[in-house]
C-alpha cells in the first residue's frame, strides 16, 4: 500500500475546512517509527487549532493533519531507534505534538512512545496520552494532592476529568466533583465521593466547607473564574488547565495555570495504573475518521462527554 486516507485542514475556519484526502503513505525518518493507527482521540483544543485561534503560540503549517493522541502497531522502523527497543508488531501509544494521528498511518518519534496497556483494546488506549498526561501533572505535580486532602474537580465530566478524578482518589484525597446530570453516573464510577450538579445550583451553595485543592478543567468567564477563589481555604491551591484563575493578593491562595508537557515516564506510569486496574479508560463514543468534522461540531455545541475515539 503506497497511499492512505487522512483528514487534513487546508485553511482555518469552521469544521467544514476538514477534508478527507488520499496521500502518500509516509516513511519513518531517523529516530522514528511508522505506526498503523488503531485509533486517535479527539481533544477539544483541536477545534480551536482548526479555527486558527492557537496560531500565536501553537503555529502549524497547512495543510495540517490533526490528531495528538495515537494508539497503534509499529509496522516500520527508521534508523537510530535501537535504543528504544521497539520492534515491528509492537503495540504503542504516544502524544504526537506535531499531530498526524488522523490518518491510517503516522510516523512518530520513538522517544515519545511507550508500550500500550495490555488490559485494554488497543484502540481504547488512544484516549490516554493527552488527557492522561494533563491529569497526572495537574494532580501530582501542580496540585500536590496527598492523602486526607479535600479536592474539588471542576468539570469532572470531560475527557481530562475522567482521569483527574480517579488519580486524585488514588492519591488518597476526598474528591468532590462538579458534573452535569448526564455525567453523574460516570463520575461516581470514576471514584468521586460527592458530585455537585452545577446546572441545578451554584457550586458555592452546594459546597459545605472550603477545599484544599481546586482543579479547574473548564473554560470560564472572568467572574466565574474569580468565584472559584473563595471555595479554597487559605494556604490552599488552585490549578487550572483552562482559564487562568488569579486570586487577590490577600486571599492566601496560590494558583497555577498549566499546560501539560509531553513526558513518556509519566505516560508509562499511567499505563501501569491502567493495567493494575486503578485507572479506567472511559470511552463515550467511537467515530470513523470520515466523521471527524461532525465530532468537531458536536464538541463546539457542548454535546460531547468523556473521550471520543477517531478510528481510521
């Protein structure tokens, strides 16, 4: 096979700019492997990239193949990969910072890949890299969640929340999560001790006492971001992966706005937790590559819960 199907963005705009093209199948370069893609997974930030909203700090050249998450099988190995001990036939996952997973095949740096979980269907493992790395670093590095802490997860029903909640619980925390009714059952299954329906009443009215750590996973208006600060005790910590939260100087609360880095050691740790049964991978839908534009539309309309697989 010398060609393959792929989804490409040829210009910035709405979801209609995603086209489905037949292109030459790539060959791996030095330090790379070629992966036959079992699945990628959709991340809402990709819709912002498609619209051209991220060019200032995440510039891409057009035409661009989206897809930062990949799970698949190694089918070809480039030069200089020996130190990574990958072989043809290996099942791997990784975060591809240059994109490319919205295709039948993708070449990937061996340095960002690790063995896929053995306990999952290979395609399901595509949900893990971007969201899992974000959750891991939010909980353990920036949130410093530890046993006995009260943790509020704001936006637990999304793709990152599906990993934040069980990781915080695994760290020994009491986990309070906000979620819409459609996500309540899943969030409880992921380990939340209490779920607040933010559509029924303000979180501040439902919370009985301040928390030690607040992990914000959703975009907010300025006033809504400011309203999070009183929910955290003095000396506590706010970590946001979306809207920055800036506490007043006299609030006694620290705040971090984080962007997850690509860290293969963290990804291996996540794989180990999946195989140990500590971490579930919640797949809300599986869609063919030819429906990627519709997934973008559904996301922008707020109709996606959890992780959606994109299968070539």
